[in-house]
C-alpha cells in the first residue's frame, strides 16, 4: 500500500513538471485552417464566423480575425498596420512587443494603454503553411498580462488540432522542499477536468 501511494505521488509530480494543461481551459478549433488555440474557461462567446471569433470574460475581451496575406514588404506592412489599428483605438504609451509563437513564420505585436486605463495588445501571426494572417486583439485589466501571453502563445497550426503549450522551466528542489510542495498542491488542487473543446464556424 505504501509503495503504491509513493508511485501515485511520483506520477502526480511528473505530470506537474511536464506542464499539464490548465484544468480550467477551453480549446477552440477552426478545422478549415487547422488552427487551434486555448483560453481560460468560463468565457462567453459573443461572435463566431468563418473568419472572426470574439470571446469575453469579466476582466478581458479577445478578438481573433483571419486575413489573407498581401504581397509586399511583410514586416513594414504589418508593423504599420498594427500602429494604425492601435491609434484607431486611441491607445497610447505604445510599444512593439516580442512575443514568439511556435510554428508560425513570424509574429508582430504592439501593446499599450486604452483611454479607460485598461491594457491592450494586438498581435499578427504569419502562417508558414497558408496564405493566412491571424490577428489577435486582447483588451485586459492590469495583472492579466501573463494569461494574455499564454493565450497568444497557445495558437497552433497543425493537423492534430492541439494548442501549443509552453513548457515552463522548473527550479531544482531538495527532497524536503519537493515534499512540502506536493502537500501544498494536494490541498489546493481539485481533480483536474479535461479542457473543453469547441469547433468554430467553418461554413
């Protein structure tokens, strides 16, 4: 019995270190484009078409818009387009971002402050495999930046229709610290439920 309990605890630790999907996540897929992404659960979908998707929470709103790529200087065209869109929202304190999204040719982004004091980020993900640009706009309250970046980095273009999950680096712990962490996690966590999967409009 004791050996079995140790094996279960070891398995739980391996799952924790492997970066298992957040228990409260929803996965959305556009099958036509093999495009998948993940968001926090309990979002309310306000719009869903074959090229546009909108979802909102109490403290955050995300819009995803799909565009065809235009010929020309990609970097110049997209950075100017992001500037123009940010100014259209009357954003100020603008800064070019440095978000990398695995599996995409390039990512361009800009972030700043909205007139009401909330934060916003606009990111363009350039597809490697299709004539496609995925534009993500997120308006969020201060303190949600990590969640916003995780959503953007979860975007994936693959046939398995699974989102990207960034593996977080773990610090090496002593046995005693690891045991304490296990006990703390056991108290705090409920049994994880699988991510909710949703198909987006593809007609």
